[in-house]
């Protein structure tokens, strides 16, 4: 499984209320809800993001509340992966549960700039900054987590296995 896209770059402590502001959580339609992703930190995000693009952030990405809406709106907008120095644990688990790949790699965060083209080999954990011709090594997911992500999330994975 691989991904390739342009990088959107953010700093430390991007919380779930920044990823999807709480004032929109009464919207049931995922497409409409996703139209508000990142608007408090990046008003152009939903206009510019393309399928396959990558979010790169510093420390503690996804801190705040435990809602699954945050990784869901990123995935719905076509984000293929979030790379960060570290993640809030609940965001980390929610991302896997909905099938959004996430990787922790400080070297990649330090080396990737907004707009760089980034490709990711999820099987090996290799992140390539094609713009700068640099590679970074993240820890690859174990096979059972890769199967959850490849299936599109935990529920889809369980259905595939007949559970």
C-alpha cells in the first residue's frame, strides 16, 4: 500500500477542535461536515487538498476531544496519511479505526515543507520527499494494523473476516 501527494504542514498541538470545529458537529452529512475541516487554522485547506495529499504536523497532533470526526474529515477530504512527530493517543487509535494511515517520524516532519511532494510506502514505513530527494524511516505498522487500514477501518476489517 502506497500514497503520494502534496504536503500540508502544521505545527504543534493541532487539536481536534481545529481539525473539525465543534460548532459543526451537529452536521450529520459527512461530506458537508468535511467541508469545514481545518478552517480555523487553514482557510484554504478544503479548497486546495487533493486525493492523496498528506498532512504533516509537529508534536501532539489530534489532542483534545476523543471524537472520531477529526480523522474522518481528513480522510473524507482525500488525505492519504498524516505524518507527525507524535499523536494524541486517542486520535492515533481513532485514525486506525476509520482506516486513516498515520506515521510518527520526526525526521520527516523536520524535512518536509508545505507543498513538497511526498510518497509513502506503508509496508516498509519509508517516506520519500520527492521534492528534496530525501527519505525518512518511520516505523511500519504491524501486519494486523495494516490489514485494518487496507480494509478501510476496523469495522470493514471485521466484516472481511466474517466477524
